[in-house]
């Protein structure tokens, strides 16, 4: 019998993308609430408790409510895509490539917290350097990023695509999170193995899907002897043997004139780059991904597959 999957919030942006990725799969059975009944709490609770894996695509409070609905039912495993549990030590963090043990933790977990889109890029760049002792204690990390507007959900999609709205957004690019208290900062700090919170400057561009995350570094503030080449080697070693996160060879990145934010739109992979001048004093680490792919829905499906394989 195929395992039953219920997407709680299947009509939202993340939920719809998960359904698209699972269309045509015969190895799972998708449970679904009819559109007209999607606010029926009794049907929702029944669906949650009938599933082998429930994927929550909900705001934080609604996710917490859903978890309570299945808390006594050990037969139900949960993947939560909200920020509610991403720094909860009792939940497995759903970034399988983060280190060599993480895929196993996800595979055996009952509760998995799907990573945020920005943190996936930032942690993917920082954690290997922290683990290798290259990124030193106390380093004042900054993370600069731009995302496609679908990361803002249905409201921002409408604001961007319907210019007749009173609240339409006409800007081709805008910065937000101006108080430096973005909800992704704790996630970046904890799973990036940082001892101080990074300064995070997120922004949105007028493109639907795609993301660039940048972490610029001064080499003289890192471990003694660190070079552009040694940073690249550390990242390459960390991600050796898997194909979801790839490190672009220095020979290739050195020939690039630009990085296109939408290159990986519609894909569930991530590319990492190390830019700089050999012998120089600075590097810019760059992650390229789809904010709804490896940054959300794609990651949720990857985590689901790991859990089903256990």
C-alpha cells in the first residue's frame, strides 16, 4: 500500500508547488480536502491523522495547531515548512546536505522542520567553513540576498502581477527587513554554527522564482593562511559525493561576468560559487537557488523521500 501524504495548506504557494512536484507519482497516495471544505476543522484533523506524512504549508500558529492535532498519533510524521520549529532541537532540520549526518537524522525523524529559502543559501555557504575552522569565532558575518517575489506568498504575487491594485508594487527591486530582525536570523545563526547573529539584508526583485544569497568575507579576518583556493577546497570537500548542492569550479567562476538569479528557477538544486581575485584580500561566497525549489517545496519533497526510505 502506498504511503499517504497530506499537504495541509495545499492551495498556498508552497503547497501548490509540492503538488506539482508530486504529480504523476504512483509511489504515494495524496490525500486532499476539497476546496469548498478546506476550512472544515474536523475534516482537516481527520486528514492529518490519516496520513503517514503530513506536510504543513501554513503560518506558524496554524502549524503549531496542526502538530497538536497529531501529537498523540505516533503513526503520523510531520514536515513543517513554517518558521515555527526550525530552531527547535527536538525537530530535525531538513537540510540534508548540511553535514554528513543530517540525511540520516531526517530519515529517522518523526518531526522535520523544512529550512527557509534564505538560510538554505547562507547556511550552505557558512557551515562548511565553520566546521573546517576557517570562519573564526566572532566573525561579523553579513548576508545579502535577493529573492523572487513568490517568496512573499499569494499577497505579494498579486501585488507584483496586478498593477491595478491599490497596494501594487511597481518597484523593480526593493529592500526590506530594515529593522535587522528578520525571522530567518536565528535559523542562520544556529544552523550556520555562528556565535553571533549575522547582519541580514534581504530584498525582492521583480522576477517570480530564483534567489541569490551572498556572504562576503575578508580573508585576513579568517583562519591564518586562508585563501580563495582553500575556501573553495573546503566547500568542495564538504559537498563531495552528492549532486543536489554543487560547488562551481574556480576555473569556471573566474570566467563569469554575472550571476543570473533565475538560472535555477523551477529546479530543486543549489549552486555555490567562490568569487574573488587569486592573491586578493577578499572573497564573495554566493549561493544560487530557486526560492520555491531547494528553498521551499523542492526541499520538502526531498525530505519526504528521505523519510519514506527509512
